């Protein structure tokens, strides 16, 4: 983990390579999607319901990724899951990622209900970022992830209802 300069308190601008790996793992379903040749793919073919929500969603999602990668806590190393809250939030991040992958498994096998898409594919990524932020004491990521969740959820729900 690199620390370049202090933002405030124990928060630094730097680079967390494990964050990049976690982002890529979370994006794996999109990378393997072409291998499944889905007959119906509502997530990738939904119409746009709100250009304003789309811009907000993209901004907040991109900001979550940037904050995860480039804001680091001064007392945190490359990896730590010490006892207590740190371990709890690390495990919650992993559990959230697992739920996301279960949802993609259901989606790829044709179980594309509104519940599966919203609960597993839409809600889990922002929660993943929130729990990573809590695990790493990255309060900017926690706040941004908490804003990203309802915007992402409302936007995708509106898009799917239009379809």
C-alpha cells in the first residue's frame, strides 16, 4: 500500500493494490457474461428511465472505485483482518461478494426475476463498497457507498420496470 500525502486525520491519498484486485473480482461476472450466450439479458438491455439518475449512478459508482483504490488509512497495511470490527466488516464484504456471485449464478441459469436482479445484482455491489470502507476505515468510501446504494437501486428498478 502506498501513501502519497495526507488528506485529513489518518486518511491519505495513495494506492491500495488489493483494492484493484477486489474491484476486478467483483466485475468478473461481466467479464464472463459473453461465455453464457444468454437468450434474455435484461440487465444489459434495459432502457434508460432517467438520464439524471444514470449520471448520478455512474458518478457515485466511479467515485466508490476511485476512493477504494486511492484513499488509504494511515494505520492499515496491505491486508489486515484483526479481531473485532475489522474482521466483522471484512467478512461482511466477502459475504456480500458471495451473495452477488450467487445472484449472477442464478441470473446466468435463467432465474432473472426482479427479486434476484435487485437483491443480488443491484444491492450487493454498493454494499460491498460500504463494507470494504468500514473494514478499511475509509469513511469517504463508506459515505459514497451509502449514497450509491439508493441511487443505483432506484435507477435500475426504474429501468427494469420500463422494460
